[in-house]
C-alpha cells in the first residue's frame, strides 16, 4: 500500500481550508441572487429569481451525486440510499419545471422542503467522513436562508 492510499479514520478528519473556500464560493450564488431579488432594482428581479431557482436545482443534484459517490465506495452499496440520491436530482428538476405552472411561492417552498429532506437524509447516512455533516449543514443553511428571503419577497412583493 502506498502512503497516499492511507486515510485517517473518519473521526480524525479535519476540513481543509481550501475545501471551505471552494464551498463558500460555490454557495455565493444563493445569497447574491436572493439579495438582488429581494432588494435590488426591479428590472433584475426576474433574472435573480431564475438564478436562485436554477442554482437550487444544480446544488440539490450535486448533493445527491455526493451521496451517490459516498455510497458507491461501500463494498455492498445500499440500493435505497442510491435510489434516494438519484431522486434528489429528479425532485430538483420537477420543482424547477413547475415554474410557470405554479406560483413562485410554491416553487421556493418546494426547494426549501427538498433541501430540508436531503439534509435530514444526509444526517442519517452512516459511514461518511466526519466533515460531511458540517458541510451539508452549511450548504443547506445557505440555500434555506436565501430561499426563505426570496419566499418572503415573493409572498409580500
């Protein structure tokens, strides 16, 4: 076995600074688009909301892919966990495609619900690196607060 193949035990892992920097940059479209939608010039509202909803679908799909990858490393992957991982992307697409057919308030609430469900599932997933729950919580928190801000604007517009 090569030294590069040796990994610390899950409880010994720390989150590298570079990972946090990348995560924060990847999360930045959430608050940026929510703030522009809620407080920016009215001619930017539509584009900002579209950005927020599209980014929500992308990130939900990404989180499902992360979970899929974590599960596939197991000697005997659990099919229910892999099925749920794929359903995250399907749910994101369904909610996104409902735009124009359902009020924006429902779309925003649908994404909030989807993020919360994926977060609950993530925190029930065994055998993950110790840094995963805090990263998952950070993503869900950024998405949830941003979507809630936009939901408040859409409800009280």
